[in-house]
């Protein structure tokens, strides 16, 4: 047996042991920034494609414009994901965000009208640039409206999973995000306990949001596996955790996976959901322990009992975890390599 297959076999045994006492259900698929493996991230076309490929939720990262409108961008530095540098060369600035000095073009220096003149571009060099310059930057209102429209078109609920990006920074410059997020949900009737909405954040602002809304809240975690006491504290204000995948399945320095830990079981024991991030199908991201089997990664997290999976490739998640969806093969076959 090849080394990669041996490692995967060991992981499968450990996974089965952990999951044996609980019924395995299908995790929700969260289209990370839309269908970021196929279209420039945070575009209406990417969100639509993600839902059509099988995502249950679409994820907009939210930052603010100068005039206080929430837009969907991975960061408030928009030079790397739009043509802002070419269209507004004089707007280049240096900002200190979360203690890091960054040079670029920033959403808070542009009005919404100016943002709407920009067009999205692919952020990662190894992904297709075929769709650069085609899509505008959407507002959060547009994303919610699209999700509700897609729910009708596809005959199944499509939710939104917004993240407040750098909320402390935006509060410091007089453009707080939290109330604007809730106001947008109010406008579309989705600020309710039953709405298909999760709000996520790496910061502690979920504590501020909790008294203002019944929607589900997810505390993101990037480093350090939380203790039971920390999980109980999170449960006092949030409905779940969003850990980096490596906090559930650790890896050696060479990327080879180690046996999963018990974080999922411990989180569930205190009543927390677990939504892991981010599964990507490309070799640069996929651990060699999976021996190029993209579906194996999705299924391992399913078997560990996670409740949701963020992915740049909702099509891969749907193929691995769900029955084929109507129209899925047509859409997926049409994606690689060329614009439609």
C-alpha cells in the first residue's frame, strides 16, 4: 500500500471509532465566498453558481464603504480583488488594521457609487482569470435578495452566512458593522430565529450582537483548540464554533494528517454546532494524505460529525455528500476553463 493510502486508512479507522456512537448526518455545504474555486470571490455570479452546484448557504464577507453601505469583499483592502488601482490610482493608502500595516486601496475610502464602477478580479494567481473584469461588487442587500430568489428558483432554502470583517477597526473609524448587518436582515424579513442565517466573526463582537437578534451566531477560531471551559463560554453567546480544519484534524509539518481529536464531540457535548473551514480541491491545499481523493476529505469531516463545511468547491462537496442535484452535472461540466 502506498504511504498516502496507509495514512488515509489509519485516519478512516480513527474517524470511524470517534463517530461510531452517533448517527452521521449530512453537513450543510457553505459556499465559501460563493464558488471561489470557479469564479472570482464575492460576486453575484459566484454566489449563484455555488448554490446551483449544491451549496446550502452562500458566504459574504462584509466590509463598509465610506458612506456606510455593507459590501461583499474578503478584506477592506480591495486592490487585490478589484481594478481599483487602475481606476483610482490616487486612492492608494497605508492603513494599520488589527496591528498590521497594509498598503492598498480600502473600501472605506470609496462611496458606494464609486465601488459600483469597479469590477472584480481573481485573487489567487493559480486560478483562472477568464472572468476578471466581468462582475461588479455586490452589496449585502443584493446578496440577501439573490439568496431568496435562488431559494425560489431551486426549490430549496438558500441561506446567507455573513462574516463581519475587522469589526473593531470599522468601529474605531466610525463605521460599525453590526447594526448595519441586522438592519439588512430586517429589510428582508430574515432577522428571525427560523431564518436561514448564520452570522460569524473571529472577534468578540458576537457578544454585542447576541441581545439584538435571534439568528444563529458562530464564533470563528483560527488557532488553538479550545478547552471545555472556553467552549462553555462561547455557548453563553453563540450557537456554534467555526474552527480551522486543522483544529479538528491536525497535520504534521509536511502536511501529512494526524489522527483527529475530540473537538467536535466536546463542542456537541455543550450544545455547540461545528462548521469547519475551508475545504479546497486543489493540490496546493488538499493534504497528500487523501491521495488526491477530494471526496475523502469531505466524507471524513462528515463522519467526524461536523454540522457544516465551508468550501471553495460546492460541486465537490455535493458530489461527496449529497444525492445528485437536478442540473448539477450540466453546470459542473460547463465550468472548467472558460467563461459562460
